[in-house]
C-alpha cells in the first residue's frame, strides 16, 4: 500500500503545482491586459499635445551623439547603435537598441528617436535591457542619455500604446517625425516576444551634466 499511497501524494502534489501555475499565469495575463488597456487609453491625439513644461535650451552645449541610455529607477540600460533609415515608419525593423540618426541628435532642437526590442534578442543584454521596462515608465520617471562627454537627464511626460495595425498610419508616424522641440521618443513592441502593439515613451530634458565619465550611480 505504501507505494500506492506515495503515488497518490505525487499526483496530488502535481495537480496542486499545475493549478497554482495556471492561476499565476491567469493573474499575469489579467495584469498585462489591464496595462495594455491603460496604455491605449493614454494615447494623445497628436505629438503637439505634449510640450516641454520648462523649455530652457540647456542642450545647446551637447556635441556628441547618443551612445548609451538608462532608466535609473528600473536599473535598466542599453548601449546604442546608430542606424540610418530612408523613410519614416514606426514599424522599423530595428536592432537591440538603436538611435535613428535622421531623427536628430541631442542639442539640435529635434525629436531624438531611439528604438529597441522587448525583450532584448541578445542573451548577454537581456537582464538589463531598457525596453522590457518601457511600458511601466510613467510621468516624472527619469531617463538618462550619454552623448559624448555629456549626460542628459529627461523626465518622462507620457507612455502610451498604438495597435500594430496602425503603426504606419500618418497619426502614428507623426510621433517619430520632427516635432519642433527638443524631446526624446522611445519605441518598442509589446507584449514581449510579440508585435501586437507599439509602446511609445515621450520625455523632455531636465538636466545636463558635463563629464568624461559616467555618473557614479550609472549601472555597469
């Protein structure tokens, strides 16, 4: 009887673990659906709906190009690669984390566009890739960009989502086009491992630090 009793306990334990796992997946899926709904509802009508509340022109001293980006509150960061595109589209085929050169460089009074995968396709950068945390960046959260000897800190104005089928619409493309002001726009796909939505974060500069080295608290 003992072997039978042991097998019964094994089966009961297996059912419990399976049920617990299914329940946790259900909770995660419900949370994800809620996050997506909130991001879709947060979408403004046009980029002009978001404006820098404190324009200062402090980026005029920036002379380098973006090479690294970080979300300090999340402990996430990426090195940046420059890419060139011959047309505007929010459904760009992009690398792990790239700066789209035609969008402009910090200090030029333009809309600096950086895009990446969620999650990272590179196992060596997955654990710290910034774009997997993009949907959870909210107003006031900081983003730091390294450009030459300058570290620029941006404050998030808004994070929202656009359905993938609308990614090439004029309304969607407007978010990565020139906006007439200094801003940072980040784009990734969501949920992870899918391309159902484009998540977009818009941020405005709030501080500039001149240094040949990274800030002391910069994630390594």
